[in-house]
C-alpha cells in the first residue's frame, strides 16, 4: 500500500536519512526500530510532508504521484496521517473539540459524529472525559486522544511516532493493545518505537535503522530471535 524508495532527508548539513526503502502492505503493522538519532522519526515526518529537504519516491496505492511533492494537507487527504511524538494535543480545548479538529479535512457531519462515537468505543475513558480540557488528562489519556484525533481523518495508513514514550508499563501494554485493535479494524499501521520488544511482538514486518540507514529487516518474530537485535535492542 505505502512504498518508500531511496528516501534521503537532510537537516541543513546533516544527512539524517540515507537511501531508506521500506514497504507497508495493506492491513499490516510495520515497525521501525533503532536508537535515538537513527532516522526513524525523520522517515515518517518526511512521509507526512513535514520535512521538505528530501528526495526519493513515496507512493501510495490509489494516490497519484510522489507524495514528497504534496503538501501535508494533501497527504492527509490521500489517506496517510501521523500521530506525532509528544501527543501534541491542544490543551485548552476539550477532548471532543480535539477530536473534531482531527476531522478538519471532512465535511460529512453525520460521518464525523459516528466516528467520534467509534473513537469513544475504542477509548472509553475519553468518552467519560469528553467535556474536559485536553491539558487536564493524564499522559496515557492524552496519548489516547492523540491517536483518536488521528483516526478522525479516516486514514488508510496511520503512522505512530513513539506512542509509548513516557508512559508507565501498564499503559504501554494498553497502547499496544489499542494499536492491534485499530489494525484488526482494517487500518494499516506504520509504527516508530524505541520499545523494540513491544513493537516487534505486534509487527508483521520490521526494519532496523542505524545512523539513517536500514541495516536489518524481517518479520517481527524473526527479528525478536535475531542475536544482533537481541544484543543491541532487547538487553541480551
């Protein structure tokens, strides 16, 4: 569904992503793992159109042309949305107002209303707090809100950037359960995650990035058993 070919990303004089090629098949969970500075977040930020010093080709099934040539809004309309690292919710708006913002490209009022109820089914705690300001939510609840907001654009592909960052272990498990649930409902997932063990456990396929390049790839289960991955990312 989503194919990235020979992607290069620069920050001024820094070559952050070097010829990365990945594929994200329809209906699958694909994860990018690696240390800080490996180029994981830069890769998905380039896919989302937020980084412009880029070259290569990004194609999406059903979308015309190279996504690198499109604006972020055009990319969202094409069916690719990113849930950013750090949640980035709007703290002074209510939970429901944040969700409505996620549907800014849409004008189908009944569909939006229905999708808000779907998000509340995925995240019952958000329904309980629909009237609360986003800034009053716990870290885990804010992460749920960020994912729910991303889903409100009705994406074909949802990209999640470090969704477990800063969360307690029980909440980390809950976040990964939710990712699997979203995937089971037909969403294709591209996951960037430093928690390599949790990410590989749910991934159909995975890529390991080091210093901007793909150095290993394979199924999630294969990489869990790979001694190089165990030593570098799994504590043993």
